[in-house]
């Protein structure tokens, strides 16, 4: 769930009453390789309601969540990031690419990312995925209780992390960057100069901080300090399709995204603190 609207500009996270954002022709993003020498990164960005979740789940199309598959083509192992809406289809996509899911990475606990009740809509997610594949679920320790309650998974299903850390998939290391603000245990994943940001940062805007557990001050620190180590050359892959393209460089995002406009924490809070 949802981005913080720019102050003075009407805008909200997509409502359940209708689709939001530009409509683009359907396309099926092919596997992308990192290029160069082995090992090769397996990377797919999948849009809910377009690339999966096409059935009776209209919410999948309205919420426009991105799910990611990240793995090592050489070993055939892949992690799935925020597997909501249609877990069997996500497993199938991986299998069709010759990959098997070996773990779940959770950016944060909101039901459009992990499954659960969203305004009365039951969204499928991590719990159903674990019925298909028995794999560990990685989340921040400060998000764990929320993930358990919202997604309906057990304590033993979770591997919790505190702050930064790394998770390996094949020969690749996925760095976890704890970025509180949207939720207490929100985190981003950095792999091969790709930042999977969940609802912490979008191409335009950032995650809302007015939901329970949100903290505008922490969001400012996450955007300006905790993510400062991610270079401008990295590509931003957000948790929702809220723009007219699915990714952009961090450098361009830092230049153009209005959430980077404030020069001080005080200025940030005056614009976005609530
Ligand atoms: Fe969210």
C-alpha cells in the first residue's frame, strides 16, 4: 500500500474502486541477465494483474504491485520478493524459466505484498506459497510480528534480520537495507546494482507514512542516509507501478523525485510529516 502524495497535488494510493495509473499494452518481461561472465543474474519484474493474478482477483490489477524473481541462472535458484495475489502462478513463472524458488524476501508486511486482509478483500500470499514450496521467509525483526499476523505464517517460517545483512541465492549476495518509515521493518534489497525498494521509494514519491507504524522522520532518514550508499548508477525497481515506466536510475530519481527536494529534515517534515 501506497505512496505519499505530493503536497498540493491531489493524489492518493490506488483506490479499490478503480484502476489507477497509465494503462500500457500488456507485455511479458523476459528474463534479464546481468551480462558479462558467469554467473548470470536471473531477474524478473512481474506486474500484478498483468503478468500474474489475471483471474478473479481484480484487486491485483488495481493495486499494480510488482513482484520480483531474483536468482542465479547457473544454479536455478531464485528468491521471490513480496509474493502476493497468485503464488501458484509465480511458482509457475519461475519453473517455466527453469528456476525453483528457494526463499521469500519481504519488503514489508502490507497485505498487497505478503497476502492478508486488505479492506475486506482476502489477498493470497506468503502462506499459500509456503503450501507449495517449503522455503524460509526473510524479513526484518521489527516487521516479523506484523508479517505473521497479516500474512498468517508461523514464527518458524520466518528468518529475521536486524538492520543490514545479506542473503545468498546461488553465487549472488542480496543485501538487505533496513529502511523504516513506511513501516517499522520496511527494507530494500540491493543486488547487482538493482535496488528493489518495496514501498520505501517509487520513481515518483515514496511510501505513505500515515499508516500504523509509519514514521515520516524515519522515512527522511531512510531516503537520505540509509539509502545513501546505493549509487546513482543503480536501477530502482519499486514495489508498485505508479509511473509511466517500471524502473529508473537512482541518480535520475534523486534528481526528479519531489521527495528528494527538501534540503533539511525540518523542510521535509513541513512538507511530508504527518
Ligand atoms: Fe505498503
